[in-house]
C-alpha cells in the first residue's frame, strides 16, 4: 500500500504563487510515476504534471507549462508543485497520485483546494 497526503492548498490572488506538496508513505518503492491532477466543478479531471520517478522526467499539461514546476525529493518521498502566475482558471481541487505501472493510477491523495481570485 501507498498512502499519499497533499498539503499547501489555499486562496491566492491572480498572479500569485502557491506550492503544493505530496508526501508518500508505505510501499513507496513500488511507485513508477507520480502525478498531479486537478478537477474543477463541471469539468473533467485533468493531468497537470507527471513525474517518472526513476528518471525525474516531468511532463506538463500545456495549460500550465511555463507557470508550474514539479519536482521530487527521493530521500523524503515527496513531490511538490510550485504554481506561479496563477489564474482564476487554475481554481480546482488538486490531487496527487501514484502509479505502479506508469499507465493507471493506483493511489490517490484526498485532494487540496486551490482557489485563485480575480
């Protein structure tokens, strides 16, 4: 089992920054990829950033590319998402997730709300 806990959500004005963190525990050695996803009301859940754990390769959604930066800390088993130049359309519940096979996601955090005003 892998347990994931997100933190760092909150309210911020447009143009501001926010950093989310995801802490993984349990059988973390089984993780192949970790990712950040978000879901806004009335919209489909979408991927934000995907990290291949072994290589650190990161793939960003076009909507956040150049504004968001994700990174991992292997020693701490954490992944963060630095969000800059936030826009109201970034408002969503953000989730971190982990995959054992790199295709489907097996473990999900509880989510953290990010709200961008103006």
